[in-house]
C-alpha cells in the first residue's frame, strides 16, 4: 500500500480527500470480533439468530471508522492523531452498500492541530449517512512509503453451504443411484448424505467390493439397496435405467472415470439426454465472498463453441434459481473487458450478452466480456469505467474453456480455501460429480445442490 502524508506546513483550508468502500457481511463479522459488539442487529442471522430482516445493519462506529481511515491514510495521513470527533448519524447502512467518505480541511490552528469537516454518504442515491467535525494533531515529519503491508484477514467459514444444507432438511430425500462406490471416499460421501437425510442411496457395483469398502470405514449398509454390476460401463447403464424407470432422481459418481459415467447417459435411445448439452457447474463457497460463486464449465466441455456456451449459461442460470438466486448475475469471462477480434472468447462473451438482451437466454443478467477482476470486484470495474448490473457483482462466472475453468476452481479451492460442489446439468436428473480430494462438506453440498435442483425441477414440471 502506498502511503504519503501532508505535514502541518503543507496543509491548507479546502484540502480534501475521499475513500470509497463496499460494506460486506464479513466486515460486520470482523468488526464484531474486534470490538466485542455482538448486537444481533449487526450480524448475519446464521450467527445472531435475529428475526429475518433485522440483521446486517452496519454499526455506527464501523461507519465512523471509515473517517479515521481517510484521516490516517490520506489527509493528513500517517502521523495523524485524533483530538476530538463529533458525529451525527442521519441514516443506516446495510451490508452490500457502497459508501463514500470525505474529509475537508476547514481550519489550521496555531497549536499544530487541524479541523476537518467529515462526511459519509451513500453515492448510489446521494443519502447523507454521517456528518461531523474532526480535530486532529497533524504530522510534523514527512512520511512516504510504498511498501506498507498488513497480513490479510479472511472470515473463513462456509456459510453458504451450511445454508444450503439447512434448506434441504425439510425436503424428502431423493433416491440416488451411486455408481461404483467401491472406494472409501465415494462410499463414505453417499453414507454421510444418507445420514443427513439428503439422499437415499442405491449402490451399484460389485457387492463384495462395496462390502469390503464399508468395512474399512465402519459403515452399516444393512438398510441400503445394492445392485450388482459387472463393469463400470454396466453400472452406469444400470443407473440410467433406474432414472428412466423413475426409481432414481439423481446419479452420483463413485470410483470410476467421468467419461465412463457419462457415456451411457449420452446414448440417444437409452440415455438421459433431454435436449440441452451436458454441462458442468462448480458451486463454490469462497470465504470472504458474501454469495456463492458458480464456475462453469470446468469438467466436461473442453473448448465450447457459441451454441454450447448458450447451454452452459442457461443451465447455470437454472441451477442458480434452484439455489434461491432470483435474478443471477452472469459474468462471461475473457482476458479483456472489450471485444477484441483476435480473442474468440471476447466475441463469444459479447454475443452471449446480446442474446440475453434479446431473450435467447432467460432468467438472468448476462454481461461480457469481463476480465476476472472487473467481474468480481466493484472497485476494479469502476476503475475500468465499466458500469453494469453484473460488473463487480457476478455470481456466475462463465469461463472460455475447460482448462481455464478447472484452473479457476482449483485456485479458489487451494489458494482461497473454498469448498466446491460439483454437478452435471442438462441430463434428465442432476448428476453429482465428486472428486477423491473433496471434503465431507463438499460432498454433502453436492448432494444438497442436487436435491434443491431436483425438487425445483419437479415443481416446475408439475
């Protein structure tokens, strides 16, 4: 961070500085932890158990602290010490709102102190949030550094997945064909989801291998149906038959290759095709992000053309609806945020955006091309001069191809400590894709996402 102060001798009446800040849920949680103020009005319901609509009002002193940030970082800057501050609160702030904090020098006093007018506004509608006057001791020695750093703080919790699990609890469990659960993680994930009453597993594979695996993880399979299969391909075909017969409402990948699982499903006569292309979505719970991030397609379509991307986007929007996102914001990613004829992904992104405008893609807001930074960071979007309902706020990230999608999802998992739930869409029923490296939370979340999508699709077709 670059910091440079203005000494007392450099200050003049009329000097001003400002700071823009998006207030997030994690800001409120962090402020509560540091200040010890656990007023339920300021915290998400998952922590406070406050009545719906009563939470996530930013504490007044958190808003006031933004004034301190401008004084300490910009004007007068490093070396400034408070003498006094008056505060008058005019309106409330909630998580998700952007604030503009402004300070302006009104007087320089002989004793080395400075008076400043201080204001916090909500620029979206011009509402004055806070006003007051500060008096500070201005720095007398010059300070200029470009290497001031603090360790990052992340409120590391997977609240979005926990919320998804809560939403599945009132729903009846869905019968799920678990294909080749002959390894500890794949069988353990199915057993765990059954214990949480999200699914009713139907285990398909070699009964002896399944029983041996159950023994290694101390799982009781006495209440589970087990169907014998001679091979991986046979097991996947049996899963398709269970779905077509109405006995299974989802399919779950076990210990077999994804291609072996999906190949029978793509059979035009006996598979699970329903018109759209099969596409994959990662639903990511990223610590520090106040909504789930969906990444698509990261596992099936290697280099999708425009027609495939239309299905990728529409499938993701439909899934977002199932997760309770009424109007999902879709950012179509490229390396740039302007159309470049030499970069095909930027052309495709612009076309997808226009197709959504014309109703060829329905149910969400689609914008592109967007680079990763201005898709998810409001400040980056504004710096580039991009103003839209999606830029800086994207909930669905549509990647150019499988390699970039896979890299992005794994970067979120291993560098940002995210959990990821994987689902294949476009089939007659949701297909749960788990990795051997997935945690128990990720496995449960994948089943929860499948359950929510299954029940919503069932309601829509009723």
